[in-house]
């Protein structure tokens, strides 16, 4: 396994609300990302809940078919 850099983490404070990329986040095991709509005040076991990381190269590979739109998604443009 090689190292990597997290370029951005996006959160949405409410369902259907806009996403934002805070400068930093606090991730709490079994609770989620503080400030995100799915954060739980109490630890919970959720099947299938996890963190999805997408390699920049995977997005770049989509550019020929979809243009640069995916790579350029930002907090004000991304879907919730």
C-alpha cells in the first residue's frame, strides 16, 4: 500500500443541502464526521456505513468521456 494525500472532504449539514469543504474535520469512530448531516451524537453500529475515498486518478480517467466537470466539482456545485 502506498501513501496518499486527502485533497478535500465534503460534508452537507442537512439532507439535500449544499456541500462544503471545511478546512479541517473531526472524525469520531462509530459517529461520523462532526458537522455532517449523518453525524450521530451517540455511537451506533451501521451496516455498510463507511468512508469512501476516490483516487484523483480515477476522476481524471473519466475526463475523456465526461470532461473535467467531475474534477472541478466544488462545494457550491456538487450534488448532495
